[in-house]
C-alpha cells in the first residue's frame, strides 16, 4: 500500500449490526488499498488530541436522518400520502372513460388540490400512530414498542387502502365516492357473503393492487432504530420533546382543518369543487376515507307520524281515485308498470327460445300484458341507485 505524509490518525467506525470497532492508520491507507473502508465511517480520531475529526459529512448526515425519530415519523406519514396519490392515479386510469373532458394537466391540477383532502384523511386515520410517535418518553425506542407502531401503521393505512380499492370499482355504478350512508344501505343485506365472493371473483386484479399497496407500505416503512446515545440532561430532553409534540399537534390541527388561516373552516366535500371544472370531476379530487369520515355525523331523516292511523289521514287526503261515472270505458289510458329487482330471465316473453321453446317463466300474467302492449328490449335508468 502507498503511504502518505498526513498526520497519523485512525479511521474509526462502528458496524451497527455487530457493534465492532475498526481502527486503521491513515498512513497505511491509500486509494490502492485492498481493504476498502465502508461509507459508514463517519469520523476520524486524531492520535495526538484524541478528538474526532469529521469525515464523510454526507454519509454522516444520511445516518443521522435514518436514525432521527421525528424525521422518520414525518417520512412515514409522507409514505402514506404517496399511497393515496397512487390510488388517485389508479382511480382515474380505471375510470378514464367516465372523464373524457379531463386531460393530463387537469388531472395533475386536481391531484395537487387533492393533497389537502389526503392530508386530512391520513391524519385522522393515523391519529393513534401519530400520538404514540410524538410522546417524548424514552421507552418508544424499545423494539417491542416500535413493532407495535408498525402493526398499527399497516392496519390503519391498510383499511384506508381497502376503501379506496373498493371505490375504484364501485364508482362506476354510482358515479360518486362512497359515503357513510353505504353502511346503512347494506346493513340489512342478507346475501353479503355472496356479493363479496362475486366481487373478489370479478375484480380479482383489485386484490393484487391491494396486496401491492400493503407491500409498498411495509417496505418503505423502514427498519426500527436503535436508541441513540443521549448527551442531554433529562430536563432538556423532555422539554425539547414536549415542544416538538406541541408543534406536531399544531400541524395536526392545521392539517385536518385544511390550512393555517385563523378563518379557515374545516374543509368538507364541497371544497373539492374549488379544484374541478365539472361536478363529476370532484371525485378525482376526493378520496374515499375522507368522504366516509366527513359524512359520519350526517343523520337520516326521522319518520314523523302526525296521524295515529291511516283512517284519519284518508279523510284528509288519499291518492286513490275511483271514477264515478256510467260512461263506457275508452281504451285511451296509458299504464306504466315499474317493478323492482325483476330480471329478464323471469319472463317467458323474453325467453321464448330457451329450453327449446318450452320455457314458461314465472310471470304468466305479466307475459299476457306484454304480448298486448308496446314493449322495449332495453331501457335506461335515470337514477343511479334505487
């Protein structure tokens, strides 16, 4: 090895995995040295003064970044926000034909505005995680505590990911984001398991996307960090921790309200219109966890009975009208029949070719009316839900 004429000093490093200390004379090191010093070598110790001399400042900064609790906490919140943005992009691409007037520049403008709504949702969803990360107690560096934080992070953000995945598909049937009312609509559903089986079989690719999202969170979450050597007195340590906690609380309040202005009211679904040109486009700005959280407090209208029974009401008003006339009946009336949940396969009239022409169906009376009426093979519903 080629020797140098610099002051004799030692390269000192600690292998974080095995906690080994390595010394090496700088006079015995050069670029041609077969023993390569790892980038984790962050400082040099002078043999004369025994004082550390900084070496590789960029790597030292990176190491400090990776082992700083608060920086790592902010990074993990950003990772959750990144996943929300990925879901928004997939939502737009999957339902691209429903947004013919939205171009690439329009999408990125709405995606940028949607960050406000993503921050609200991520802060609310990760409320427990944020609380447990910001408390300044030293036991948070214990491995068991950090593993618990990781489980909470993956479960809560996994639920948010699941809601976004469901809405990517369900949006095509309702043309609006899922709200809390969907739980009331399906609470009396008796075939929920069959519907779930059908959903998983039909939209199997959403399962792959969901698993990929969970893996994304898991890999980018990062490793647990070791408790740093704290040179601060306990009073200074806890004082600084409390100040940081107050700062994070202020940021949390500003985030869930949608801004720092004192006059800013908490953002709601209607604020998404500020970033969309058409009413349908607000669904690109919004995210499903946000729409569910913001509609929890909306209560249904309660039924009010002003009459104790039907008889007193009929005396005031009744929709039944019986014609009182002796004139002959004239076939000039048009009667429109509207039926709910009647599939085409129930009618014999529409399935004359089935079972070699012997199919009878389950609606003989309706078949007799259809044969003497003006019928249409297709119809289009004006409403998005019944």
